[in-house]
C-alpha cells in the first residue's frame, strides 16, 4: 500500500505555484475580447493603464488615480520625453465604473482618450476627450454608442471611429466621422451612421481610403455579423459621406470574424482588400483567417492569376492545441522586393506582407505568430516570437524604406515614487540594415530579414521640487476627516536634515493630523501623524514595491493591517513592533494560504494551511514550520492525524483510508515506518513492523 503524496514543501514559507488547467475556447467565442479598443491587454491589472509612443519619440502614459481629497476617481495622463522628463500632466474625472477605451496619439502632438461603461452594467454612452499638445482639453464628445473599438486619422486632420451600440435585438455598428474640432454636421467632414444587417454585429477596425489624387474616397470597416449562433466575417464599404456602397459576409470554415483590413493599391487605385481575423473550425482551436477580395468585396484569388502558385481567396493557418487570431497585416516596403548582396552573397528579394497573429498555448501562455506572405498570397515563412510586455498595441501605417513596424508591447510599474516604462517595438528589417546582427537565422529560413524587438526603458522620476512632488501625492491620497474641535491645525511642510520632506497638517510646528512624508530613497508614508510620528491609520510604500496599509503607533507598524509584496504574497492580520505578531492570514500567489498565529514574523502555535488542490493541514506550528501534532487531509477523503516534522509525517500517528482501513503506529518521511497496526475494513488487524509502506513482519530486526 502507498500513501498519496502531498505537495513537496520546505516549510510553509516556500512559494507554491499551481498551473491551472486549460480548456479550448468555445465555438464562436474568442480567447481575447473581440474589438478590444487599440490596446490588447494580456494582464488584467493593466486594464486601465496605457502607454503609447508618439511619432516624435515622446510617450503618453495613462493610469487611474483611486481617490483624492474630494473623493473623485480620475485618469491621469502624462506626456514625457525620451529621457523621462514630464512635459505635462492632466487629470480627467471619470466615473469609477468606467473603463479606458482608446488612447490614441494624434498628429498634432496631442492624445485622444475614450472611456466607456463596464460592459456588464446598464448601457452608458462612451465619452471622447481630445487633449492638445500642451495637455489642455481641446474638446469633449459623447460617442453615439457604448463602446469605441477603433480610430484612424483622416486627410482633413479629423478622425474616423467605429464602435457599437446595444439594442434590444442585439448590437449595431456605429461609425462616427468628426473634424479636428470634434464636431460633425452630416457632410464629408462629419457624420454618424448606424448599420444593423444581422441579429447582432460588431466592428474592430476602420480606415479611410484615398483616391489617386489623395482625395477622400470613403472608408472600409472590418468586423463580424451574427445570426443566431452563426458568426460571419464582415466587410463594410462606405462612401465619403458615410453611406453604404456595399457590404459582404464571409463564411470561412466555421465561425469567422475580421480584426483588420488594408487596401491593395494598384497604380494609385484600389485593386481590392486584404483582411485578417479568426476562423473557428468546428470542434477545433481557432485559426488565423486571411481573406483576399476585389474592390467590390467579392472573394478573389491573389494577383497573377496565371500563376499556379497564387493564394486562395480564403485561407487559414493554425496549430493543433493552440488558439490563434490574426491581429494585422502590413505590406513590406519596395526595398524588400529588390535582390541584394550581403557579404558577397546574393540574396533574392521578396515583396508581399507580414501577418501578425496572437496565439495562446495549452498552458494559457500568449505568444506572437508571424507569417511572411509573398505577393502571390503564399506562406513562405512562419515564426513564433515571445511577447514583450503585458499589453500590446498595433503597429502604424506608413512604413520606412528599410523596415516594417509590426507591433508595440509595454510594461508599466513603479520604482518607489518614480514610474518605470518598458516600451518595446517589434520591427522587420532587411538584414543588411542591421549591422553585425549575429542572431539572424539562415537565409533559407528568413530571406535575410531580421525580426528585432527595440526596447525603450524609461524611468520617470518625481519633479525636482520635492514639495511640489509631495503635493501631487497629497492630491491623490484619501485622508480621514479630522474633528476641528480636537485639532487646532495649520498646513505646512517640514524638511528634515536627511532631506526627508513632509507636507501636511501641523500642530505647534510638528507633524500632527494627516500628512505625507517622502524619504530620500523614495519610501513614502501617507496617513495620520501624532507628535512627528506615524500614529493611526496610514500607508507605507517602499521602493522595492512592498506596501503596508493599516495602523501605526509611535512610528511603528502596530495593530491590524495588510502587507503586500511585489511578488504577489499578501499578509493580512496583526502586527507588533514592525513584525507579524498575533492572528493573521498569509497568502501566496499560487493560492496557498496559511491562517493562524504568528510570533516575531513566523507562524507559531495553532494554524492551518490550505492548497488550491484541496489538501489542508491543521495543527501546530513551531518556528515557522508545521511541526508538532496536526491533521493533514486529502481531497480524496483520506487523512493523517499525528505528529509532524516540517510538514512531514514523522512520529506516532493514524492514517485513514476511504475504504475504512486504518493504520495506527509509527511514521517517517511520509510513510509507514516502524511498529504499527493495520486494521482492514472487515476488522482484521495486522500487527508488526513496516518499512517504506511495506509490511516486514513481526520481527523488529527486519526494519534495521
């Protein structure tokens, strides 16, 4: 017989990670939110954070502010230069239930922001705010729908936007054209249109089309229609006034939808369209969907129809066990088409396109899939690339001669009171343009085209005026109200000899009441004070990312509070003299939880440990370890009751099986080791000696 193994542990203070199970996406349901506006958020902690690089190389950052003295919830927008210097900052009041939509840099050096209601809540109209190059509000506008999914520039310096509105019968597509002043008057410079050609439909992309003289030739929209449970890919062609010229549905192999579309130019005229998206094969994982049409939206094989190697009008690309969706497709510059020589080696040129797809494997990890398509629609190269960042942004139209900008990824965070931004841009280069690129694969694999993540790493420090910096922290901190009958207070600042700076309420020249202290190393305290000491409710934030929120007494963490680590651990409970002391709960990122008593930062006395798989320990803790008498239970119903040493069955104990069997005796290393009695379900007893779960007989010498 053998005892079921429990997780390998080295005391309860070891991190435990559990890999969640994976289930393929259901039919007609994408593994990413369809029509996710501009930013594709892979980590939901980034839902209301945005970062985008402007054409001049500066950056726009957006982050939520939980509250301030007035109780407002706001979105803070910063524009910073390449060195991290803040050019300007703007706070936008929003409702707490609203979420960020678009965050789109404009050609005039400003930014366009949209916010919309929580999609699970009753419908609310989305709101558009345009900030100019100096951070002032240029205009505000209510979008005629609940969500704005995409925006693009127009040749009159205005914008074309697409989103949706919820109706009783389903969603309808909303298209809005506005001028640079944010207005529309039902002409070529501005209009609003609704399109309902199915039970429900949505749009993920919109772009303006120009004729041979660069005049407005209308717009193209990519999305889907849905009738009942059947979803179809959808293209909608509009004229310059927003009226429909044509619309087409495309079946694919199952449920299909489009996320991006681009025109195919031919001598300054539009020959047709190439679109990408997702195609669900019945009973299988979703695949990248590639569509080729003529100028009227009719499915068409790729150009050079006399060539047998031409691509089909509808194609899909996928891998068993992996979910895939096409995000965008970009035409490579003319330079890529030319034959070239690198180190005396002749390299054949190749025109065509680079298709950018997003994948998710069976473990739930995201990755990029890049497909190199030639000008005849044939797949020539495929490459999976690791994602840089927790959120993704599309590349940009209008490429340079020697590279294609495919995608952006970013990660934003805090380093003390400074902000940190890692902003990555994925580019496709001609290999000859990348000097001494030792990582370039063989020519037969890449045609000497190099994929490179170019990363900007920026630290955005607080301002040089520390009092101004603290005032900003004060403005974004919620403070408890003070009773004026108790406190006779003023407001002011104190600079200590070590350059620690305080700004807040003063009583007889001392910090007393509510205030903020910033230390030279970036540590900051926000909260209540008494006689120049932390005293009462407050929050302490360290440069490492660790954070405590709770009660203080005489400058010490004392009482009840919550301490969090950047690696995901959380302690919620009692403290004494800056240490965990008393009753509390400690939780690890993988879901392992300890609940019980602490002494001097370590579990001590009675406590319990639970694992995500259903296993649990209840018993004694000594010096931070599960040592002493306790009970360990398995999800199957079996359990051990007895002595432990560092969470290992060790000493005297009893083990109960679900079939009614019981062993009473000695244990060592989680196994039956030593003298004991095994009782079968029918009551028969087997006495003797055991070694590593094996019965050795009644002779004690047998286990030596």
